[in-house]
């Protein structure tokens, strides 16, 4: 029994750092994922502050704030804000109102 116990103890001492690194990686995975997707969204030119967008094709909104972790929308027609983590933006079905559509509405 003693040789098995010695082998287990030495193995646990050798690979304990690997276990803790793996646990830390899993713990910080969400934060890193959110930061990277926020960085891509923030640095990209697809959506900018003050753009008019449609969320899910039905709710008209305006982007009022953008940072690395979240985006804030003002829902027009209501007096509410919608705060969304950037990693969830892909699943929301956001459609951007093109400048030609805005100009056509103003001419009417």
C-alpha cells in the first residue's frame, strides 16, 4: 500500500500546477471570450454609436454606448435602455438601417 501511496503523492505534487492552470483557464474563459468579442465589435466598423438598428427585425433602437464588454441600446418609442453583452449580439439578429433608407424617409 505504501508504494502506491508514494506514487500517487509524487504524481499529485508534479501535476498540481497543471490542474490549477486548467481550472483558472475555465474560470476566466468567459471573461476572455467576452473581451475578445467586444474588442472585435468595438474596433469593427459594422456598427457605430448613434446608428439606428432593428433588433430581431421588429424593435427599432439606437446604439447609444459601446465598450469592450457591452453595448447599450435606446429602444425608440419607449423610455428604456437595453444593455447587452457583446458576445450575445450575434444571436440577437441586429439589422442596421442604411443611410439611403434614412434619407428616403426624410424626403417623404
